C-alpha cells in the first residue's frame, strides 16, 4: 500500500547498496536522482529486449506501469530531499510515457509498414516529439544558474561542488571557477551556467555568494546544518 499510496518521509533512505557500488560521498539528492536514472535505464533495456525477442507486448505495458509507480513512490516519499522535485517529477513521468509510446509505435510499425520509409517517418516523429518536450521543459523549468558549495580555494580559483540539477541541466561534479569576493570555503554560491546543445550545461562563473552564518553552526546540530 505504501508503494501505491506513498507518504512523505522525514528521513532519506540509507542507500547501503548504492554506497557500496558508487563509493563516493554523495548527498541524498544525488543518490535519489541516481536511483531514478537506474530505474529508467532498466525499464528502457527491458522494453528493448521485449521488442528484439518479439515476446508478448503486454510485458511493455506492465513495465511502464511498474516504472511509473516506482517514480511516483520515490519522488513523493522523499519529496523534501530533491532539489526542485516538480522538475524531476515532470521529466521522468514524461520520458517514461514517451518511451512507452515509442515502443508501442514500433510494434505497430512492424505490423503495418510495407516500405522502409514508414520507419523513417516514425523516427522523425519520435525526434520531433522529443525535441518539442525538451523545449517545453526548458521553458517551464529551465534555469541559467545552479547552486553549489565552495570546497577549496586556490589562488584566483575556487573549487565548487554543484549538485545534480535537472532544471539547470548540470551534472554533479566539482568545477574550478574564477574566485569572487566572499567565496570562501563552505560558502554557498549561485553559479551561472552556459547551455550547450545535446550536452549538459557548463558552469561559467559565480553570480552570488551566500556565506555560511557562524551563528547557525553554533545553534543547530551538525546534521541539521548540513
């Protein structure tokens, strides 16, 4: 029942298996985003195997239902631990059903196509729909900035860790950026990102600096502050 009707939780999962697999110190947001990516990849591979092996197409319908419910469960259960959760929900809901539509369309094509150009039309249609969704998503949720944490300062450069940010199209990583006044270790910074076609955005420079308040670290427990 919790899977079908998830409720918001106050603590994130422990990610024991993922921590053993990844062996990196990631935030709950990164781990949750990784689980979404892995589940979608499994769904995609399973659907492709169904098409290649030409088994009962109902397996694809069953898999899309399971994938949709899993995405819904993961995001709704740990809503507070996602950065911009509405963007993640819209993105994964949409690509899940678009993929199902692509699978279903291919099954139909195999039955009705008498010439190869039918498949060309099908592929062009999929491409147009995908690009249209990308543009709609970018206009609704897209941002030209992301937030990060300064982890190191070296001469005129700062090393900033930026979280996985689907709205800004930034991958989680450490980036060296030009130093600005106030960008000290531990500070939260707003970073300008440069969009690139068919690639993740590239952090360019720091726009704003939000230094960590010393009073906060004195009055709040360490876990809560983090």
